[in-house]
C-alpha cells in the first residue's frame, strides 16, 4: 500500500519557498516598456499574457493590470491574450508606455467544434452536439473521463457498477438502446475508435465532443447507434516552448456507514432464532466497516512540453496516477506517455502522429456479491462483531455457526493483480491537391495485453485449505486497426459555402484469451499457476471481425444563414449473414440562423438565434463476432469401443438473415444568445426508435435448439434537453458564470416478441429486472409488500386480485419500480476575482427508484448473519405492530422476497465538486515561471438523499440493459479532498 503524507507548511513559508524556488531574472537594460491592461470599464485585468510576437519574450500583468517588458525593439508587436477576452495586437513604435483595453469575447460562434472526420464552426452546427473542454475540468482532477462528463453535457447519464478505482464508468446518451447488445457509445480518441477509457490520462484531453443525435453521429454509421464521444488530446498552441507541471494529492473516505447489530444484540437475535454456542469464546468487538473502509490516498503527477516552431507543432507528456481506494485492498496505478506531432513539410504536404502508451495496474475487490460468496461490502455488514480477524494460527475467523469467513479473508486472503499494457496511436498524411481540395490518409492501431494473476494460498482461508491452494493466470489480447482515406473539397462562391467529403474506412478487430487454473499447491512459496499439481482449467480462444465502410458528407451554407448537412454511410460487417451484411445509414439536418436576417441584425437583445432540425438512421452491430453462423461446440464426448472420446455438437443455429439494429432519430433544436452572448440557451427535443433489435429469443423445441439471436423487438426513447449558460457578473475584476443543464428521457419497449425478458438475479431469490412491452427498460419486478401480520409475524403480500397473503405465487409478481430518473441535471457556478477562482458543481437525479438488495440480505434474519440495526424493531410476539417481519429458520426467504418493501427513492443532489484556486501573479520579467496556480478541490462533499444504502449512484449490474437500479453490496462513491499545483514554465 502506498503511503503519502502532506506536510504542514505555513502560508508565509510556502510563499517564500516558492519565490526562492522560482527566482526571477531581471535583464539589465537602459530602457523598459511599461503599461497597463484594463477592461472597457477601466478595471485592471491581472494575469493577461503579453508576448512580443514571434518570440518567447513575454510577461503577465500583476494585480493592478500593470506590466513591464525588457529586451524589445521599436518595430516589435505586442500580443495581449486573456481567457474570455478578444486577443489584441499593438505595435510598439517609439512608445515607452502602452495602455490597452481588452474587449469581452462573450460570443464564441467562430469556435471550432470537432465532429466526425473533421471540425465545424459552432455557428454552422446543425445536429445535437455537446462539448466539454479542458477549462471545464482544469480544477476538477479525476482519473476517468466519465466522471468529467457527468453533469456537464445534457443528455449524458453515467452508470457505474462500483465506485472502485478499477471500475470503468458506463455512459448512456439519450437512454438505453438495446436489449442484448451494448448501449455504450463509441469512443474515438484522436480519430481511433476504442472501448477502453480507463487507460486514458484525463490530463492529456483538450476537448470532448458528444454527438447525440443521428444527424451528427450517422457519419459513424453502424457504430454510432448509441452516440459518439470524440476525445481530442492537446497540441502545441504557442510559438514559445511551454513546460507544464500538474500535480495533486489527497485523501478519500466513504461518506456513509450503516448501523448494524452490536455483539449483545446479535447474541440476542441468535438465541431467539435457536442458535446456541459457548458465547464466552466470542467476546470480541470488531467493527467490520472500520476494518474494511480506510483512508484512500490519491496521487497524480503530469509533466508536459508543448509548442510550435516553424512548421512543427508538438505536445509531449508523461504522467503517473496512483489511487489507494477507500475499501481495503482496492488499488489502481497508471503510467502514461503521450506524443502528438504535426509537421508541415511543404505548404501542400503535412504529416502527423498521435501516440499514447499506458501501463495500467489494479487490484479489485469482490463487491456486488453476498457475504457467503465473499462479498466484501455485505461481509462487513453480515459478519458478527463478536469474532476477531484472525485465529491463533493466523487463519481467518469464521461466523460462529457457519463456515463464512470474515470479509478480510476476501480482501487479504488472495494475492491478485491485473496489468494492462496498451498502445494507441495513429499516423496521417495530408496532401493539398488544389487550393480547395485535399486528401488525408490515416492509419490507426490499438494493441493491448492484459494479464490477471491470482493466488489463493493453501493455508489462510478455509476454501484455500479445502482445495490446497489455487493459482490463476489469464492473458487477454486485443488488436485493432483502422485505415481511412478521405477526400475533402471546400469552396466559397459568393454567398455559397460548400464542403464535400467522401471516404473509405476499413477496420479489423481481433480478441484472444488464454486461461489456466491449477490447484493442489505444496506450499505458498511458488505462487504462479505452474506450482499447482492439479490442472483444473486450461482454455484458449480467439475471435475476430471486420468492417468495411464508405462514407460521405455534404455541408452547405447560403449567406451564412441557411445551413444544410447531409451524411451517408454504407457499412459492411462480418458479424451478419450474407443476406443482410450491408447496412445503409443516411442523415440530413438543416439550420436557420434567424439572427442573421435583416429584421434581427440590429437587435440589441438577441445576439444569436438558430433553429435546427435533423433526421437520420444509425446502427449497432455489437452482438458477437459469429452471431449468424451455425457454430460447433465442444464437450459432447462419445463412447466408442468402450473408450470415451472427445466429440462436438451443433451449439447454435444458422441465421443468414441476421441484420443490423437500426435506430431512426429525429431532433429539433433551438440555440438562443442574448445580450451579446451573456445568456446562451440550447434546447433540444428528440425521438429515437430502435428496431430490428438483436435478441436471444426462444425457438420451438422441434428445432433442436433452445434459443437463437434474432432481429425482434423495438425500443423508443424520447425526451428534451436544456442547457443554459449565463454571464452573471463581469465587471470590477469580478466574473461569475453559471451553466445549468437538465435532461428528460422516456424509454419504452414498443414490441418484444417471445415474451418478457428478465435480468438482475438476486441471490437465492428472483430476477428483479424486467423488459416488457409498454414499459421502460429499467423496470423493477417483484411482489407488493402489504404489511406484517401482527399475529404470526409473517410478511404479507398482495396477490394480483388484491388479496393479502403470506404465500403468494410467482404469478402475483408485478411491476414495483422504475430505475429511470424523471430527470437528471448539473449546475456549475464559477466565480473569479483577480487571482482567485471558486467552482461549485452540483449534480443530481430525481424520480428514480432503487432496489436496495443490500437490505434483503441484511434484514432477512434467515441465517446466522449479522443484520442491520433496524431489525431491533422486528416482530417478536403476537400483537406487535411493525414493518419488520419475524425471523425465519433454515434459510427461508418468504419474509424477504424481492418486493416493494425494499424499493426506495434513489433521488439525490450531490455537491460533486467544490474547488478554490489561486493563480499567483508572477514577478515582472520572469525568465522561468509563466504561471502558477494552487487549488484545493473536494469531490462528493455532501449528498442529499432519502436512500438508506451506501450510495444512490451505483448499480450492481453496471451497464446492463435489463438490470438497472439495483444495489447489492456495491462499492460506494467516495468523498475526496485534493490539493493541487499547476506550473507553467
């Protein structure tokens, strides 16, 4: 475990040390140029960058907006730049003092936004596109991009099966779009599609663009059905070389613990249930939550070098991140190296590359499992406090009445580690054939090798002793390549602007895995799988698929007012049958910049008004590499001549008509800017119908197969999104800006052939997730809890006829909840004054319901497990009126069925980020330090919720389409405090 301590340093000592560390060099000069930078109201602006054009010589204004420059020539030009202000250039001539006024740059319609296979001006966008830049999360350090997008882009919802450092977050863009296929969006990093975002260092990200509707995502055709997330990494932006050092460190804790029975209360419950033992042997007082939960430690260090020199643009970085989780034994470490290079060889030839290498390691914990299966979180609740951690011989203790070891056996009893080495990169060449015509060829690859090794020694745990130890070695490999060639034509003729693009894309995927498990180890000295004498499992498999695509796009604008974008993509995929191998995905969107019409051009209030409409079709082929084939399975052994011989059998039925899932989407949007951009409102309404859904549906028994992947069913998502950005105050050195977004989505299963589908199995009980026609995915299914019978203490449930009974049938199960929120939202307030900045980010969801399955195990009282303290209110004798039933013997589950008793309101409002930063004014004429900022950031500082579990944000089944809103001993989100430093040299 890593140990990191933050020394206590006084403010005066800190400032003095920094000044000594970054001593300033003053150039001897006969004369100097001084000046002042102010806004239009005459208020000084600190922190303005002033550089002599074409050189590395520059300074930054102090608190009073003053600056002084040495080593200049009368013919030089000064470039003044500041975030939120228009860049200004001033010739020095013979002046020795220059005072300038910077104007606000509130309207950023010329901002370039990355879209599929290119970029567009913000004013020309006609689809539904969301964007977050590095400025949105510069003071919000995080290890995953999913966390950075949460609450920042309307329509994007985050799902996680765990708060563990090793858990990758799942994104849902405008709802869930499939039954058995993936609903995860396509991630594209610098032009290379990928499924792995854990290995990416967020410090390298320049911007994230989310393509939400088909009009914007159809250029990705078969892969764009769930939306597209385009990630662009940083490049050099200044003519001088910039060196940046970003570092932060901090602590994390779980934000909530649950009350459980103490030793005396547990002993009383066991006695009441008829369990007897010599209690004098069990007199410990172990708080298992205190043993499992710990102070987590986070460290991150990032060094970057960037710049532009002649025709060369470069960005290089190296980073290291380490997280010791707030749950015992959970850890993550990641080392990254990033190189981005662009070189203009001639004015008609440009080449470049984007390279990223990462070495990722993690140690995960067993959550989302019951205590008798090693679940750590449920083990912390269900293990009685009367036992200690270790027996006298060093083995782990067990429940007094059953061989369920304490949760430390799960965290510490097995040595385990996952390592993944990943290379992601591309190289391109761009040729300007004519002034308006260019060709770009790009080759991208991703290659990774993951290795999971574990060793359960033959001594410490009861299971290890029973099998004499176990060693596992799993190696998985992923190889991906993409080769695309694009021809782009861009022409302006009078009031007509035309951009046309055609291209060809080839992609190939290859997965392989080798797995070995051995047992019967002679000792704990040799921990690799070769140390076991009994081979339990040895498997190997490989699978591949390929896609071939032809793409085209037309952008047309007339008079900068009337906009048209049309896309068409033809995709061929090896996963579908020869009868339907090709899919065709068109889209068209139009825009009308009403604010450019004569009747609004002179408006003092409306600075931008644009109406957008779009339609398109996108697809989904995430169904497995050989879905249409009639495959052969192994393991059907035959006896021939009294000898057992290996055999095979038909495992799947052939379906040559299998085809794409298709999603038809319609979007209408409005962009409104008021008061020179001080208020910006974006509104979108959409409807998305996904048909030809890929479902593993049952077959007639006469076919010889139980089920097969077929194109059956239809889903609908519809909703509205609002994004509001305001500049509330911008004067006298104060700047206060607010962004608020809120999203409404309604999901419905329109048709589902083959009957209901189930998911989300709860141990020893039923499936809690349901897909049924007319209801949304995320529907929770179970019994309706009525009351506790005051005579018998039994739980009573309502039948389908409305009668109360303690013995309902499976036909009495019904819909008991909806895990989908009515709406989810995020609000960010940023206030700056001189060198200080304060960011407050609130995020939440309203109207979602959760099945607190943790309570099912911890309130059932049907075994010797410890229980939540609330069971002290249980029924004990006839005449008791309570909502906690009596205990049950021998593992009975009648009183703890999946029911409305365990359905809770999962709505929450969370202070996701609170960050206070200070940018130091560098001394004039600094040779070394161009900028320095210190910040303190808190994540998940408080949560307002009625949910009684550890965390309302988690979901045991993560990105599952059929099981949402279930908490079954899930690793919670943590409260984190970080201290960081950004240096620019």
